């Protein structure tokens, strides 16, 4: 019988979630939803030295922003909890004992200094079948001494006893069967008495087993751990419920040379984190997609295609479509280049698909940041203004730059446009334009345009100069959407007010300059 699909995203809260981790979470989610399965969020916080405050909250907030839903986890609860490993110490202790009792693991007392010395004395030292009998552990020491040292509180670790010379097969849904020989593995530490905590390897597989995880979907960097995990499953006698492994391709630098790192982001100017991160220790701030003005749907779509394709050239797919189409058979083995420019393209496409009304809500923080109170303007006005300019923007932050003149009259006017378009006769022409506009019974774009153009033609004025001076007065520079669409939306009063303001502010000096 097919098992129920249960997948887990299992981050360690050691800092902000990297964009590669986000992709792992996304693929787990897509697969879970497609299969009607469960998506678990497990916090792997057994490495107490690397714990970073705020990292767990960050993970939750990032997944929520992206719409990656979690069925079971610390916040959601569930039948297999606790979902935070530091709260599962008893469970791990029992399992460590089971391995010790069955002689699948042993206790080792070697101090860091002793291990250092062994490494200095033997080239390529590895704690394994070839060396373990020369070390200080329960295989080489009398039972009483082991008990005494433990009773006296000497720190120890529990190591996994790896039998050499065995072919270990890892069956991976993307890579096929990968075989490695157990002789290359070392006797990994599974538990440390010093903090009474298991290591990643033990906690990870015990939890995958107890949480009935059916598929382990994670980054390629974990592939080297997989043979050890297979051996651990066997040591516990759980080989029949071993999850299927899926190791996702690495995310590569934009030029394809090497693994994507935070430094690439700093160097090339793109975020490698979903949300902005304020490092609690150094106070350093790392950029996030959300704060840089990306829409979550665009980030999801962009990430989905880094390592997977739908089998044709379809690029724009919302979450539902991704869920329907996702498959491991179309995941690549080789690394995926992090083409961040493409991320901007996706964002542009999603901006175009999103209504001005929805974008207005998203733009509020940006408006506030620039000292504009969004509530001073009607929702319809803001939405219509956004709809007029959104084709010119890639990010929400660009969108603000494009739309801001609808909310604040220009304080300054572009120097080069003044030089080109603001002639000595312009102020008088602008006075006339005000009268023409004021006389209009209908201020809509379609009604105003022919009247203004007829006036210019009648007077024999220079069309380009008059229209650009008009634009300069209202927008502050010779850019933006169709002029009569702008004036219609802004209304007669504000349009004429801005023209008056420009006549006062753009001085003849500027005009000659
Ligand atoms: N805690 C590991 C991480 O930080 C989990 C790896 C796995 O999914 O097995 O990614």
C-alpha cells in the first residue's frame, strides 16, 4: 500500500532562512499539496552553539508571506509534536539508549585535545573501524571505568558504530540509486552529554521516523549524510518505513560558477533572503525580497523554476498551477543558476496582473515611508493612478517612484527639461492653458485633449514645447503616462494649481540656463 504523503521542512534556526531554503520549503509544499499530504515544519535546534534569537520567528513570517502553508508545526500543533527538537530530549535519550543496548553505538571519552593529537599523528585520521580501538571509548575500556567516568560527570559522546565494507544504497527520486561504501564513513557523533542533546543526524532520522515522514526533500548539500541516515534506519530496524529521498539541485551564482552565497547578493545587488534580516549580534541589515518591493507570488514563481520545469516553456504559473504541474521527474540534477534579473521580470508580470486596488494596499508602507498619508486619497484615486503607471515598474519600490507625483506636487523641476522646454514665452502660454482648462465642462481625457490641441494649433504654438511644459508643471519632469489621462485623474483644480505653481517657481533664469 502507498503511504500517506507526509513531508517536512526542517530548518535549523541559525540565522535568516536563505533563499535556497525557501525553495526547499516550496518544493515540499507543492508536493504535499499535490498529493493531498501533510506539510510539517520542524525546528531543528539541537545545535545550541549556533542558535540565533529571532530566526524561528523569521522562518514563520517568511513562509507565511510566501503563502507556503504548514499543516503541523510549533504554531499549528499536530498529533506528532513537539515540533521543536529541543523539546524532544526524552525521545532522543531513549533512542540513544536503544542503539547502545544493541551494540550499534558506543560511548567515547576522547577530549578535543586527544582528537587533535590523533589527527596530527595520523594523516587523514578518521574515527572509524581502523582507529576506534586505539581511542578512549567503551569498546576499549573496562565497563567499570566507563560507568565511573559517567558517574563522575566526565563529558562523553555517543558514536555510531559503522560496519566497514558495506555497499550502502541511497535511492533518490531525482538522482536514481547512489551507492557508497560504508568504509568511507566515520563513526558519527549522535549524542553529546555536555548539553544532553543529540546531533543533527540522530534527531533528524528519529523524528522523520516518528513523524511518519514519507519523503525527505532537501538540498543537495545533505546528500553526503544520506548513507549514514540509511544505516541508522537499519540500525533501528526501521528499514521498511524508510522515507524516499529527494535531493534538490544546488542554487548557483548568476554566472553559474559555484554555489550562490550571501556575498554574491551584496556584490550584485539582489537579496538572498526572503525578508529583511536584522542581525541581533552585529546589527547588520541584510536585504529581503519583501522590503525590496517584490510580490510573494513572483518570488514563488521564480523560485519554483530554479531546478524544475513544467515540461514546456510555460513560465507564469500561480501557486495552484505549480501544485498541479510539479513533479520530481522534471527536477534537474545539475545546479540551477540564480538568474535574479529574471526575478524582476516575474515581478513585473505579476504587477501587471494585480489590480490597482490590490497594489494600493501593498503600496501603503512605501507611501508612509515617504511621508504621504494614504488615507488622504480615495481608494479609487490611488488604484487608478497605479493602473496608469504600473507597466513602467518592476518592483513595488519602482512603482512608488512612478506614481508619487499623483500624491505630491513637484518640489523641483528637472533641470534638463526646463532648459529644453521652458521658453521665454512659456509662462504666458501656461496662463492661457489654465484658462482653456478652466473653461472645459468635461475634464475627461477624451474631452480635454482635442480642445487643448485645437487651442495650440489655432495659436500656432510649438506642440512639443507646450505639451512638455504642461507635463513639467504637473509631473516635475518630462516622463509618465498620457498627459490627459494624468490631468483627468488629478482633476481640474489640482492640475491648474500645479501649472500656477510652476509659473511662480520656474524662473526665467532657469529658463535661459
Ligand atoms: N536541519 C537541517 C537544515 O538545516 C535539515 C536537513 C534535512 O532536511 O534533513 O537544513
